[in-house]
C-alpha cells in the first residue's frame, strides 16, 4: 500500500512539473491555444449541413486562422495573465502591487517551482510574510491569489488541462496559500 501511494505522489509531482513547464512556456501556450481553436473549428464544421458544407468549410478556415492569428498577437505572458486575473478577484490589491510585475512573477514562479519539485516552501513563506506585512493582507487576498493562479494555469494549459490535473493543481495551490497565510498570520501576531 505504501509503494502505491508513493508512486501516485511521484506521478502527480511529475504531472505538476510538466504542466507547470507548459503553462509557463509561451511557445507551448500558443500551441495549446491553436490546438483548442482547431478543435473548436473542427467541431463546428461537423455540425454544418451537407448542402453548404464546402462554403462553410472555407469560411471556417479563414475564421479559424483569423482567430488563431488574433490570439497569438494578443497573447500575454504568464505573469501578465495571472495579474489580470488576480486583480479581477482582488481589485483592492492592485494599488498595493509594485509596478515591477517581473519581480512578482519571479516570486510566483519560484514558489511554484519549489512546490512542484517537492521542496519545503515554509522558509519562503516566512520570508514572504516578512516582506509583505506592510500590505495588510486579508484571507481573501490569499484565496484570490490561489484562485487566480489555478485559473491562469488552466487557461494556459488549454485542452491539456484535464479535470483531474486541474484538481491536483487546486489542491497544491490551496496547500501553498494555506502555508503562506499561516506564515503571514504568525508574523502579524509577532
């Protein structure tokens, strides 16, 4: 029984590692976006009546290509997507964020990369708490951070973001935000 649980953890850790690399890689994200649009275009083609099928196919190809080009040209990097989503969940925090979003993105990527590798993030969480006390964060900010992170990862994985994989991400991110919030509350009381 112990071996089975251990191999499940190793498999989940590997899934997280690979999906994290895909989510953070703009080239892979473009492929996932193109793949989704191709699949959607294919689904709409199959629903067309036989009489107008060839006309609709050519329109659909042009439309699908235009959508792909538009999504590629407006594609944002991971941290910009995350920030946009996070500020939708927690608009009050936007004014507190530094203008240097790259710094924030590096912190997020560092936390997640360590978590995905199975590294203990408690030391990082303590440092986070120390440097973020001035922002007067609430539990809702941690929850919003987690929800935005999972949603961004799910969006960037496209069709690769299965229900089970996103469920694993949700559990891991909830664990991370819980550790971060606990460290923040302990620092606040100190």
